[in-house]
């Protein structure tokens, strides 16, 4: 969907049912995000789906409505400082997907960042940078990048789940990971939360969406939930879908902080091919992909309630 997308931002209130009437959050979670091996991961042609451009969410992002910060922060009758949590599957996703929003929000709002995985699978064959060292480097890069954007170190939390194995709803360790996310959100009590796009091609991103959604359900809270794409920007991985009628897309104007966002992205030297030289198969953000994160706007999605 592109130009036909409407901007409908909602902050609905979840009904408070007696606990005895509530099924466990993991049972109530609408598993819209596909899990590994699910039919949704088959090529559209094998699923018998229409693969027209209208089924690609980022087919024409320039046609999405352009909004300012008011699309995110709506005070209403709130008596506290608006609280925002950015959830990143890996160290760098928060800056790539939401760096502009973070920089804008840090001027006047309470911004916190939760990084889910340890990021150690980016260069698994490096001898110079084994997992413990790489974890430390990537966390340091995150602290540097977020400092550029205006986030204080004490507002950044690293959950350190294993990169490449963030638990999905069907994983045996999903409940344990969900409880950790739940405890974090219980303390943060966000008014707005940014999470990865539920249909992101990367399994860790989809798993992160499932963990946070299950934690929200368990707590019975109803923050404004905004989803951001990362790997859908890769045309090789873009997925055609037929279930996007309930999704609203829009762009956030970040022109005034774009230079700052680009500086923050540059802090991730390990992911830009500027640090680790002994793992030829290691991950590196390509120039083609980075172009999508250096535009004067960021794309976000919300489910129409």
C-alpha cells in the first residue's frame, strides 16, 4: 500500500478485565508476524497471491503523508512528561530506523532505548573480535550513537539475548524473555513505544515484535505503538502481502536533525566495514541500503484500531 494509505493514529484503551477472565498473553497474542518456516515466508508466487505493487508497503514511500512530531506526542490529559521507549532488535536498528525521531523527541520528552539482542552474530568468524569483545564494541557504538542523538547512558538498556535466536512465540524460552521485557516496560510505563515492523524480513525483528506485544498484553497497558521498517528497504527482501488493509503508514519529517542522525549512523563502524577485517563473510551495511536511512524523513506504520 502506498498513496491509498490513510493516516489514522490511535491510542486506544485496553479494557480492564478481571484476571481470572484473561488468558495468558502468549495465548491472546495475535501472531500476525510469521515465524520461521511459516507459509508467509514462501515466495508470493508459491502462495498464489497477487504480487502487484499495491501489496508492497514501501513501493512508493514518498506518497505517504508527511507529519511532524505531533503525530507521535499527544499529551491529552496526561500529567507526566511524555515517556517514549524505542525497542531495537540489534544495536544500530534504533538509529537506522528511528534516529531522527529520537533526536527530535530528546529535546523535550523522556526517551529510553531497549536493545534486545547482543549483536554478536554480525561477524561470527572473526578471530580478532570474538563474541564477548564484539558485544562490548557494539554496545559502545550504541552509547556513542545515542549520545549524539541526545540519549543519556542511563536511559539505555541492553537485554543481551542471543543474536540470531531472539525467541519467537513458539520457542521454549519465549516466556522467560517475555517476562524480562515485561519487567522493563512495567518500570518504563511508556506512553509511546517504537518496535520493529511486524513483517520485517529478519526473524529477530519479527520475534522482537512478538515479545513486546506479549509483554504489553501481560501488563494490560495500551501505549501508542509505532512500527518501523528496516529490512523491507532491501528490495531483494521486500515482501508482498495481502493483509495490509489495517495498517496506516506515514512519514516523520526529520530534516532539521538529519545531519545528527547521519553522524550517529557513522558511529557504527563495525557495521560499516570500517573496523573488522578478518571475517570476509561478516555483515556490512551497503551504501544502497543506507540511502534509505539518510533521507529527510522516516517511515512508520501503525495498526488501525
